[in-house]
C-alpha cells in the first residue's frame, strides 16, 4: 500500500473538517450563503479523501495486502471526523438560517 494515499486521506480529511468548522463560523455571523459555499468546498475535499480510501479498499478486494498501521487508523479517523463535522455543519447552517428568519 502506498503511504502517499494515506497521507492524502489525512490531508484532505483535515481540510474538509477545517472548512466545515469555518462554515459554522460563517453561519454564526449571519453569512449563510458563504457558509453553504464553504460546505460545498468541504464536501469536495472529503470526496478526494474518500476516493483515496476507495482505492485502498479496491486494492484489498483485489487481493493486495493492507497493513493496518497507526497511520492508517489516523487517516480513517480524519476521514470519519470530517464526514461527521460536515453533517453537523449543514445542520448548524440551517439552524442559523432559521434563527435569522
């Protein structure tokens, strides 16, 4: 397994999480349109991370050995946290939007 793929998951997962938090802060300031745009960027980042995860899964399905290292666990943690924070950010944006209305 290529370590670069793992680092790509960490990088893009981390970027996605940071963007999702940025979206929450924008919504908190009443910048709903900007928040939604930032969430879109976060989704794009998480998609890159997820696509890299899929490469690993496909390789394993094809018979390639996948070592579960601490680095791999860390990458998975980043990806799952990013997905969760994006989901929560979407809810926060909607909540702040309703509060403004």
